[in-house]
C-alpha cells in the first residue's frame, strides 16, 4: 500500500469517528401516568420529525416527556491540609 492510500484511509476513519461523536445523544420518550402504544409513539415521532430532526417541542406538546441520561457527577479534587506538600 502506498503512503497516500494509508493517509487517505486514516483520514476517512478519523472523519467517520469524529462525526459519530458530534451527534446529539439519543433521547428516550415516555408519557407520565398514561398508557401508550408503540404505534402511537411511532406516529408522533413521524409527525414531529422535520428535515430528519425530531422536534422536541412538538413531542412535548403531544404529552411526551424526554428522559435524558444523567450526567456523571464530577469528582472533587482531594483537599490537602494547609502547609503540607504532596512531595
């Protein structure tokens, strides 16, 4: 394989990987205290999708609540007693 082909292949893989990381995380939807069917959900998603993007406000107007994964709690830095160095 020539160096140019290797470089091109690596660039393509890098771009595909970067585009996957840039997407918004997938949301999950449900209705609080109301039974619903898969058909109802599928219909509402289809009607609230415009240009390949799901309109969250449209889904909320139809009674759906989005469930986003919790963000991890940042770990606080350990506190050192005053006057003590770590070395």
